[in-house]
């Protein structure tokens, strides 16, 4: 069994985490808790699966520190007509807009103080639902290099059962480590 906390405590700059659906929630929360509560990193959570308000409630329930987190919500605007404004969250139009997502990430990374920083994308599987796998691969490659050049740890989550095998094999060329929950690591 892979020790997710231990895997995140290293100096790897980019990590692809492959998670089975039965362990997704637990693993996702363990990642957030390890990076914020244990390592003290400032972070950016790019959420494609849950709205900002829903994710915030979950993080608070799980006792995950949110004071040093910034959110990029790619789902709320596509599901509601509400005017969503929050100083800790940037709302993009939809998960289909990878260019807008890239610009938002770039802006937030540039605005963050230097130091221990991370970005988590939840999830590549959902991005492939809205975009073709090749576009998500290009986006991921750009993002990994952007984060490396900015000295920001990148963690990309992908659902094991829905993983595009070609996407995973190509991503393995770009990331520093693959953590396969319930499997072997790279």
C-alpha cells in the first residue's frame, strides 16, 4: 500500500496521483491536509469537480486549514447564474476553457509570495470529460513547466477507472513522480 503522506513529503515538483474511485475522497483530503496542515504550504486548488462553496465546507469539516489557500473554480459558473465574487476564489467560465484556466493559474501563481507553494488540479479525469485528451495533455505539459519555472509543487489527480491510458503514459514523461494509490509508484 502506498503511503500518500510520505510520497508528498519529498521534494518532487510535479506528481501525478492515480486514485481508485473508492479511495478518491479520502486520498484527496489526505493530500490537502498533508500540504497545508503538515507542510505549511500556501496553495491553489483548481476545482473542476466541486463548486468552491461545496469544497470549502468539506475542507472545514475535515479540519483542513484554508487560510493560505486560493481557489480556482471552473464549475460554478457553468452550473449556476449566481454572481460569484470572493477574494479567495477566481471563477472561470467552464472546464472547457483551458486557456482561461491557464491564464487564471498564471495570475494567481504570480501574485503569491515566494516560498513553499503548491497547486492541485481536481481532476484531469473531469477535464477530459469536457475536452479531448490531447488538449488536456498539452494543458498539463504547459502547466507542469509553468509550475516548475515558478518553483510551485504541482499535484494532478486522475481517477484510476476513468484514466485515459494514453494520457497517463504521456504524462508520465513530464511528471517527477507517479503515485498509484493501490498500486506501484514510478
